[in-house]
C-alpha cells in the first residue's frame, strides 16, 4: 500500500456518449481511492451527454472547441492537477471500487523496481453472459494482442504498447515527451507511446481478471462494423496506406484456421462469425483506402 498517495486525475473524453457515460462515471465515483478528481472533456455532444454530466457530482466538465482526440486528451492533461493521469474511455465501466487502488499500487510497485516504468493499463473483461458482439470484440482483442506478442503468460507484463482506454500514466513523462499531438485524431495514444519508448520508457499490462474492465463498445455487429469503417477512414486520411487486395484475400482462409483454433482455445462458438467479420473488415478497409488514402 502507498503511504503517500498521489492525486489521480481521471480524464474521460465524451462525444454523444449518452448511452454509457452515466455508468462509466458512476463506476469512477464509487472508487475507494481517496485522492482523485474527474474531468470530462466533451467534443461537442448533441445528445443528452452534457445534461447527464451536469447532474453528476464532483465532475469538472470542459467543452472542447475541437473534436480531435489528441487535442482533447492534451486539454485534459493541461486541465488536471494530478501527478497521475488516468484515461478512461466513456464506454468503460470499472469493475469494482478497488480498481484505482489496485492499479496505482501495482504501478508504484513496478516503478520502485524499474525507473523506466511510467504507465499501467488493463484489458477488457470477458463474460459468457454478454452479448455475442461484446464477447467477440473482447476475445478478438486478446487474440490480436497474443498474435503481436503483447499478451503472454503472466499477470503483470512489461510492454512497449498501450492505449488510453483504461490506463494510468505519470504526468511528468507525458509532459516530458511533449504531450499528445493535438492534430492527431487516430492513434494519438500510439504516437505518444512511441515517443515514450524512444526515450527508454516502458509500461505494465495487467492481465489479472479483477483488473479487467467492462467494455460496452457496441450493441450489434453492424454498429461494430460502422465504427470499424469510421476508424479505417480516419486511418487512411491521416496516415495513408497501400491497397493490397492479395493480402486482404489471403486473410479470409487464414481467418477460418484462426476460427478453429480460437474455438478450441476459448470454448465460445461466437468465433464462428470470425471469417464473416474478417471478410467485412477486409472489404471496408480496402474501400477506405481506395477512397481516402493520401
């Protein structure tokens, strides 16, 4: 346990988040950690997000004039006072009231052993009782992390990759590498992580079940694919890319082999839809590159 607890600034970005923001912030406000503030950065919501935020206690609401993730995250950093910045996405629910305490204790324990450690993140929680789309998204994310060598055996893993969905980061290092790039709307977190890694810093990934958060990203597969296409368009306009139809075509039979492997591993037949979704993702990614690549 920490004897001198740092102030944690919880930064939540919102944009038309009325379906999830109340659950998200309530899960934060129920934390047993004593020293934290909550800052919501809204990118111009036109739904009920702002009225919901105004009815919640202890929330500092900031209206961003620019709806770009890098700009909004940096605005959150500059508007906060904590030594630790906790980025929580608006569709994330913290699983229990000890989450912040568990994460900050593990972060400081690793920082005491290795001064290169500057952040800790967790994964999404899987539940058999969830909708098929949420089970698939969670299992697919774990699959990608294993494929890329990020997710391995162990409870607390050193890594050079992180996102900002459920992550605690030291303020001094964010500021030390120049903060978030205000002009980046897609992979703004990967850009910041890359500059941290270039300075020799590393991160901790908690894979323990009680640190995994509840992710309520999509209510249907069609909503998931719409978001995938939006992100593909943003990626194409921001970074460009080469349309590779051969690679996309080869990914389809490979997805069938992955389906068989992952059904055996996870014992969840939601993986049966994987080849269909891989075909859809390949089509949407190719369409975005053909239309919008710089």
